[in-house]
């Protein structure tokens, strides 16, 4: 069996994200005194007493709501309930039984899942009489906790895992973590849904709909992937909301935790300044990357087949010019909305990952760098010239090379760029940054 999934559900503002963060031990879900902050469902892998499970945080349930975005939140939560092995149904011990609690109870009964009723925000664990009014929900005896203060959390995990049947994890290949990054409203969530074949992330025409980073697990052949849909990055000066600021921080963390970034651009708008900033973040993080030009369907419909070929080449040249610091990244033209070009993404990712972990024999590394030096010696500085004595690869992910030289002060950035380009010309390294360090012999 696959590892179990535990979903945290409840009406808005009962402390679901606070409990989620407490259980996983880090601040992944956004916590703020504003109902409805969590819009998508958020996944995290957890281990307790040697047992692993996947924890899911969901948006607040409001059965009967008619607003389109709220209905989408309900849909996401319904998905989480359907795939869960155990539901942690959270209620507010301070406010008592709420009419929405009864409606959620009805929903959970139809789902036919194991449910554990949790009375959160308990102030006094010596006087628990008040929480027993929740017995009227028909979900068994309420279990008292305080997510804010971490009280009864260990006991909660012990009991929760005992309610799930024993499982064994299947042997599988190491998971590959991808992050979908880009500025706001370029179609990152639409791409996630197109990849997964379901509406896992909420898609709305409003820029910035995804505030949290949403993890999704799926397989392509025998390879297991985790894909993270991130919130759109904006310039710091334009971050008015505190929530948006935290979302941006989580996006950068998601990029840092990933192995490969799927960098989404808009075919409608071309390359703008914010795209350059994001490309810099990808390069700075040392991540493999694949550039995806989304909404290509909007361009495709305006041109003939021959003109479209020219337009594609023009766009490709624009990307190479404006995003020169990641000019090693392959470019694919896609339409997430029409699911066009999606099947080409993962073979390309596998190709990139092969380059990301590639290791080269020391004899070949030395040969390439010495020949590069012979073809184009380094420019002299104050009568001295850079000499490369010895070179070797000292790491992967991304590939790292060390060159022993006569003086590191003689290394000019343009010559370093020349050596990197030579290495790529000889060995490829498509989609991955290269790190070349110089040290004195």
C-alpha cells in the first residue's frame, strides 16, 4: 500500500493551517486572522515514531456558498477528502457548535472516511466539560487540542496513526521535486492542472489566486514526481499585503527545495523585467531549469504556419537575449489551457536531470580546459597571465569544477564565461548551471 494521507478539514478560521504547521514542524501554510487564507490544498510528508504519512491542509468549508472562488475551494477540499485515509475534523472549542459544523458533518458522512473530531483552542485542559457539546455532531468523542500552544499534539498523532490500518511503503525510485515558478497570472496553476489531468490548483482570472505553494504527487512511467505550484513573484515594492509577502518567501523556499524549475513565461506579454528577476533567482539557487512559453495558442491563431515558425524563432532569440544568465535552459512552447505541448515536458526534464547529475572523468576535464587555454589564452594583467595547471570536477547537482591556477586575481569574468561556454560546447550540460571555481595551486 501507498503511505496514508491525513486531511485537515473544517469551517474557516478554526485553526486548520495552525494545526498543519504544528504537525509538520514548519510554517508552510499561511496563518493569519482572516478567514479563507488557504485556498488550495497543501501537501507535506511527515514522520511520527517511524511511521510516514502525507498531511493535507485544506481551505475552509462553507457548504452552500455561491461565490465561484469559494466553490472552487470546496471542490479542492472534496478532492482531499476523497483521497484521504483519515480526516481530522477541526472545530472551535471557544465558539462551540456552529451551524456549518453540522453541514460539514453531513458531507463527511457521505465520504465514508475515518474521521477524528478535534476540539481546537482549548484554554483549560482541567475543565473539558464544554467540549462535549460536540458529541451532538455524531462524530464520536471530541479530542481536545491547542494547535497554537502545541498541547496534546503528540497524543493526537499516536491516536491518529492507530486509527489507520498498517501499511507498507512500496520500494520506489527517489522522488524528483519540480517547482513551477513565474510572475503572476502567466498560467502556473493551469499548467499544474494540465500536467496532473485534474483541477488540483485553483484557476481564476484574478492575478495572485495561488497564495500558498501547492505540492502534488504523481508518476510518469516509473519516475515519481512532486510538483509545486507556487504563487506569482512580484517586486518587493509592490507587495502590499502581509500574506503576499509570506507567499513570496514560500515561493523562494519552494524553488530552493526543488531540483528543477519549470519557468513559465507568457507568450502574450513576452519577457518583462520581473521575468529577469525570477531567472536570476533560478540561477542564484543553482537549479536545473526548463523555460515554458505558455499561452502559445493565443499567438498561434494569429499567424500562418510559416509566419508562426518565424515568430517562434523571434521569441526564442528574445528569451536568449533578455534571460542570458540562463541561456542554457531549453525552451518549449505550450498551451496549458489546451494541454498542447504538455507531453514534451517530462522527457525534456529527464534529459536535463541526466545533465544535472553528469560526472566527467578528470583526464577529459583537463584536456578540455587546456585546449581552451591554447586556443584562447587569458588576457594579461600587469604583465601577468592566467595559467591553468590542473582541473577536475568536484561535485554534481549542479556540476562543479575546480581549476588550479597561478593566481585567482588574474581571473576575469569574461574569460570564465569563455571557459564555461567551451565546456558546454564539448559536453552539453543542457538545462543546468555550471559552477567553475578557481584556486591557487
